[in-house]
């Protein structure tokens, strides 16, 4: 397994910076198509220990209520044991991590919340060769699901996975279903997508091509969903349900999300770590939904793992 050169790492960094810019540009255009004028502000930052990043955040838009598209490239002088539970062999090692991570919270309840992340991690244990892997994926969290949206989201995922092996979509879809699971609620965070971590099963170049496909695939998957749904009318009751379901998003990110926990454990920049939080969320004590309601169907069907490309094909 060839170790990445400094030039390889620079190429990954260049791709990530370009990906961040392209995603922000495309989402700003979507905001403008909905009559909004909000734009992503740019907040460059440095980390005392080493490295830094560029945070880009859009708030109070007419289409996007809050969106954060974050690039970071940080240097870690000594990995703490709390951040290396799954890889105790690299505890104490010098490391670097870079990635683009985004969460987009639309204003209209008919448009799902979406998340994507692509990243590279390289550790240098003393006296050993560097250890590297890629990670990432994207997932969709609807409030009022549209079958066409879910099918197209997963079809895009399947298509981008195909060149890397017939089994990759199924494996990384299942990994996504398993990962974005709220154990304390016994429900999925949404309808899934792709998730993978510790990816070094191929050579570095192939792994890099895969995260490029995933990063570029996010826009291919999400823009048609915005276009189909962002101008649909909605009621106050639907808005209230959206805020209630956003509460689940908060619960997941603070309790289970590895990226959030890694950032907190390694002294990361708190504003960037918690930018995924929605601007508004709500909690209700044991709410009840009508048996045949859309709200009930969300939890009874859509928030259960499904073979979406099969069950929605017709």
C-alpha cells in the first residue's frame, strides 16, 4: 500500500478547497432562484497547534435557513487516547486531518436536510510508516418525504459507486444505515445514502477518486431535490413538525457523531464543530400523530432501513 507523498496530500487539499467553493456557489444560486439574497460569508481561521480552515456559512435565507460548508486542515502533535479508541495503535502519534463537511438546513419543510463529508486522515506513529485512510459519504433527512427524491438520491449514490465495484453501493448504504441510527430513539436519522470510514482497501489514487466521486455526487443528488420542493407551500403545523424533527438531528450530532466528538476531543474550533446545529429546533413530550398522517408514516416507514431502489422503483 503506497504511502501518500506531500504532493498527493496537496492534491487532496486542492480538491477539497475547490469542492467547498463549488458547493457554496451552487447553493447560493439555488437561494437566488427562490428569491433570496443571502450569501455564504467566509471566515478563515488558524489553529494554535497547527493548521486551520475556511468556514463558509449562510444564515437566514429564504431557501436555506442555515447552511455551513466547512473546510479544515489541521495538524495534531499528539493524538489523545480518547480520539483513537478504534485505533489504539496510533494513540500519541503525530497526525493531520483534512476534509470538507457540510450540513444544509432548508427553510421549507418539504426540502430535506442534507449532510455530506469527505476527508483524509494521515497518522505518523513513531518508528512506523504513515497510516492513512479516507472517509465520508452523504445522507438525507426528510421531514415530508417525496419518493422521487429518495429514489433519485440513492440512484445517484449507486451510479457513482458502480465504477469502484458492484458491491460498494450496498456496503456503504448499509454502513450509512447502521451509522446514522439513534439508538436511544430506535430510529434512523433519515433515509440514508452512503457512509464509509477507514477507506484504504484500494491504492491511494483509487481511494482519492472515490471521494471525488462522492463529493461531486452530493451536488448531483441534492440540487434536483431543491428544485422540486423549495417553492411548495407549507403550513405552520408542518413547520412545527420540522422543528420537532430537527431536535433529533441535534441529539444525533451531540451524542453519536464521530466528527463532532473527534473535534471536541482534539481541541477543535468550537464554532466550526457545532455549525451543523440548526438555527431553530424543538422538543415535545410524547407527541401524538394521526394514524394515517404523513408525520406518522415518516417514523413508521421512512425512518426504517429500506431497499429504496427496489421498493420505490415502481
